[in-house]
C-alpha cells in the first residue's frame, strides 16, 4: 500500500507545485497525456517548453510506477521514485525563475 500512497503523493505534489503558481488561466487537473495537452492548449503554453517537457516526463515515470506497483519493490522502483522527485524539484525551480 505504501507504494500506491507514495505514487499518489508524488502526483499530488507535482500538481500542487504547478498550480501554486497562478500564471495560468486553468489549473492542471491530472498528469494524463490528455490533461496535460488540454492544460497547454487552454493556457497557450508551448508543448516543447522545459516546463511542459518535465511535466510530461514525470507523468511518464509515474505511469510506469503505476504498472509496477503490484510487484515487489526493487532497486529500479526506488531509483525511478527518486527520479520523479528530482523532476518535481526541476519543475519547482523552473516556475520560480
């Protein structure tokens, strides 16, 4: 259960980081491909910007973790969790610039 909680917490954390900065007309509601595309279109953001690319990368890694959550926690799982935390930090840094 803790893997699930950690993944959900990571998603929530990234959404809070993005939405904390009130530079957009509409908040990012999820980390699905469609939600990110809608958020970009609504807020007229470049799909190739560093911010959007990092959000998409975090979403991709979180999706991978979701598929691995039923398996025994491996070193790869822990490494991927750390990479997601690093991406969240990058997103925070981009938004604070």
